[in-house]
């Protein structure tokens, strides 16, 4: 009649099993009280992100569409930490492209960033196709002018598509995030370069030499910005102001041809026929967006209040799309003016 020596370990093993039940793929862990969620449950979701599990037979990782919840900033891995004023609502790392693309339809910190430029991408793709399909009779030099407009639309479509794709797959893995961030920043430079082409073409229509010089300078500066964007540390939160400064500098290089045009044509002609009012509005939009992005306003003043909507990056995105559309409108007016003159040039006019 004595107790078996093997009994206590079995009792202890049973107790451990009861406290830590084995989770099988597809089964959710038991829900905890919301106040306890930050600890074990959320850290567990980071170690075992949605889209990854290990098969029951052992070693081969299998991709599956696990369920995931948004998590707070402080449990994100370092490579996903970008804006410490956005406290909640972040996606966990999800090493599955399918899971990343399905997250477009979920509410999280990147939802607004994805949709602002996804819709902008569709808008400019449609505008570009319509412009390219316009009958040649509406252009003085159809091939030249369609190439010039095509450069603008190519820059806009690439910028907006790289942007929404980056914000979609940003949480996939550190390598994917880094690769797409380089495409995203290169896209901004391409949009700025593409925007200069039709504006310089029409504003200096009768002055080919300054037009060529300004186009060459913009291309050199734009390619330099793209090269700088390939630097790995360029994408880190520490260099947010550097990024804003590089693209602001590239855009502000347009001040020189603007001054040249305004002095040569006179302020009245520059602001009426030359559409300077629209281009000035475009510049204000870009500069305001870059400034808010660099300073992280408004979330800097209200941490946790703009986690999902109206954060600085979303405002920046909306202003980029609006500024590109204003630019297209101004350039279209210049094109119509040139068509109205039937392509003629006078000795004393740049336009």
C-alpha cells in the first residue's frame, strides 16, 4: 500500500499541461482578459506571426492564413517601429504576401496610407490612358507632346503604385520592407522629375536651350536622389528629416526656372497665361505635406489619437495626389494655350 514514486512527476506534468495547453495549427489560444493581452498573448503573436507555423511532423515551415490582431507600438520588432506617436493598431509581422494583401481590407495604421495612393494610382492611370488616346488633332506636335505628358503620367503612376505596394507589404519581413521602401522613395523622385518635363516643355517652348539645361539639371538631381535612396539607413526613422529635405530640395530646384520665366515674361503674363498660380498652389501642397511628414503633425501633439485616421503620413499622401492633379490641370492649360497659338513663336517670348 505505499504511493508510487512516479506519481508526483505525473501530477506535475498534468498540472503543466493544464496550465499550458498545446496549441494545434488552426486553433486559437483561449481569449484572455483585455488588460492581460499585451503580455503573453501579443508577444506570442510576434514570435509566431500570422502566416507562419510549423507542421505537426516537425521541421518544414508551412504557410497558412492564420488569424491576427492589431498590436501596440511597444511590442513591434525594431524594423517595424517607425512612428512612436502611433501607439496602437499596428499589424504584426506577417511573412505571407497573401496575408499582407488581404490586410488592405482590414483597419490598421497603414489602411489610410494604402488606400490614398491606391485610389490615386487608379485616377492617374485612367487620366494617362485618356490623354494618350486623345485625337492627334488636339496637339500641335502629337508625338512630342504625348511623350512629354507620358513622362509625367509614368512618374505619377510609378510613384503611387510603389507607395501603396510598400505600405501593403511593409510588415512582411525586414528584407521585403527595406526593398519596397527603396522603391517608394525612388518613386517620389520619378514623380518630381516627370512633373518637370511637360512644364519645362511648354513654359520654354520657344527657348530650347534653357529648356534643355533645366531638364538636364533636374534629371541629374533626380537620379542623385534615387541613388541616395538606395542607402539602407536612408529609410530609418532617424533620417526622416533627411528624406523630407532631399525631396524638398529636388522640388525646390524648380524655383530657378520659375524666376527665369517670371522675369522674362513679366508677372502678369506668368500668372495668367503661364499658369504660375496653379504651379504655386502645387508647390505649397508638396511643401506642406513634406513638412507635416517630417514633423509628424498632428500625432506629435496627440499621441494615440491619430493611430488609424488623419495621421501625418496620410495627409502627406492626400496632398501629393492633389498636388499632382493640380499640376496636370496647369500643364493642360499651357498645352491648350500653345494649341491656340498654332505653335508659332515670337522673338521676345519664352512661352
